[in-house]
């Protein structure tokens, strides 16, 4: 294990560790529903089976590209691409609206004229 991997694992809040474990379980369940062995899916992903096993265990040291590849092979990548969607960012939308000016002045005729 590299030193940087140990640091990243130690620095994760407990709820994120639980979330990664759940994500790994979800990937394992999807693989099993397709009746694929871990070796079959790893081959489709172009990774070794140990890497896929780490992903299924929720290991935070697994590269993001491995997660994306697993979801793509399973046909579930669109779910990932919805993560962080701007329309779903309630706090961000609230703050954006809060910082907008209360009143926007209409442009004068001179500013609108294009000659």
C-alpha cells in the first residue's frame, strides 16, 4: 500500500466510507445479476480481477477510471454522469440567487444600438 493511499483512506469521513462500501456492493450485485464472474467482468473492463475486487469492497484507493469503466460495462454510466448536476445543487442555486442583484437596470437605447 502506498503512503498516499493510506492517507486518503484515513481522511475520509465515516459516511463516505459507508457510501463507497454501498457503491461497491451495488456493482457486485449488478455483476452477479448478469451472471458474470469477477474475472469475466474484469476482462471486459481491461483490469485485473484484484482491482475489480477492491472496487466491489469499496476501497477508496481505486482509480475513478475503474469505477467509470465498471459502470459503463454494466450499462449504468448515465447514473454517474447525473452526479453533481447543477440543477440538483440546491445550495448552489440558493447562493447563486442570493448574490444576484435585486434590480437589473434596463439598457439604454444607445447601449442597444449597434451602429
